[in-house]
C-alpha cells in the first residue's frame, strides 16, 4: 500500500540546529489502550522507525529526507517515551506490549506489511515484533544491540560495567526514580555519553532539546525504569521460550564501530543463530551512531530496505 504525506517536521541531514518548528504537535493514534505519538512523511512502501532509551522519535528527523522519497516513513514514540502515553506498571512496558502498539499503529495507518528499523530499545521491540508477527514484516534493521537473552545470560564484568544502567534502572521502585529525579538532566546526558564514543556536541542542538523535553514528560522516569525492569522480569523469559526460533525476513544488523557493543562483543556472531538472512556492518560512531553519522545510517537503511521489497 502506498500513501503520500507531507512531513510536519523535517530537517536536512546537515541542518544544525534543526528548524524552529521542531515542537509542532505530533500526530496521535489512540490504539491498544495507549496514545501513540508519531510523524509520517513521504511515499512508497512503509518504513517504521523506532527509537531507544533515553531518546524519542525526533532521533530520525535528520534521516527522513534521505528516506522519504523512497518510503512512507513513520517515526513513532514508544509507549513510555516522548509524547506517547506513560503506563504505570512494569508489565505494560514489555517489548511484546510495545510491539503490539506498533502493529496497531500500522493497522491504523492501513499498512498490512511494512519495513521496520529500530535503535537500542526500539531494536529490541523490533526483534520481539519480528518473532511475534513475522507475517507483517518485509525486512528489519536492528541497530547496536545484541539479543536481550544473550546480553543477560552472558553478562561479563566488562559488560556489566558498561551497561550498569540495566541493573540500576531495574531496581525496585522508587529507588532509581528518586535518584534520577534529583538531577534528571545530568543522569540522562550521562546516558548519551556513556555507551560509546560520544560528546554532547555530537548531538544536533535541536535534537538534544527534544530529548531533554522528552525526559521531562510526567511519568517518563518511571516508565523508563519499568522498561528495564520488564527486560529482566518479562522479556528475558519471552526470549528464552523462543531460542529455537529465527527471524525469517531479511535482517540487517548495524552497530557503532567505536561503541561498547563492538568493543565487548562480536555483534554479528550474537545474531547468527537468530536471523535466517542476515547482513551486518559497522557505522562510524558509538552507540548513538544515528546521531553521530546520520548520512551513513540513512544510506544503510535506504540501500538495504530497497533491496528487500518483499
């Protein structure tokens, strides 16, 4: 299904800072018991883009011009992030529930099958969605993650040190919420700098302003903690039950060449038994390479997904 849309929020890849209209009101879909904020642009086969922690849908704005002439690009805020609704329970923040939101969003937009790409938590949602609804995906790109089950089941001292936030955020409420709430800007900016080679100057000022706005949304700190609690208490067990299954659609694994994942693990090897048709490549930068290398990221997405029309 092909549709054409005008984009309310667009920035050229080299446009820093982003346009002043960056805080325009997002589109909304009331689905699956949630209010999901999203942006849509372009024409052609649908490509759904999912952000990670601690970001929001604004992550994708610099990439949209390089994609929207070939795809109908949908950038959505996951539940618990950005301008989407903020569930109160840990169980509500599982990757399965987040994925169900995205399936409902694409139903709402009239797309039966679609391309999917996710970074960080968005990539984990994408992996879960590819297992839960394989008939819906044309192709999937997973950015700078190893499988959730692998990360938790093979956690070395080095990985625990680099990814301490997994275990800090998963502590019982309200301990991490209280500590983060005392100085959220310092905590969240440290997240942007702590997972690989990055400096605040790597993030376009307009995007950084949007990330800061997202962090300040009521309920966002709690929802983020519940995301990580669910990863250990819910998602790990979902993945354990599916270790015998492989994602059937074409899959691309992208990772930051200077990031912690690449330094500590053989990222493609962790996916080899989970993806039937995989290709992998490193992108310049650390964990947040979509911010650091938007041109290279957009080109990798464009070339891979155009090559797999379904």
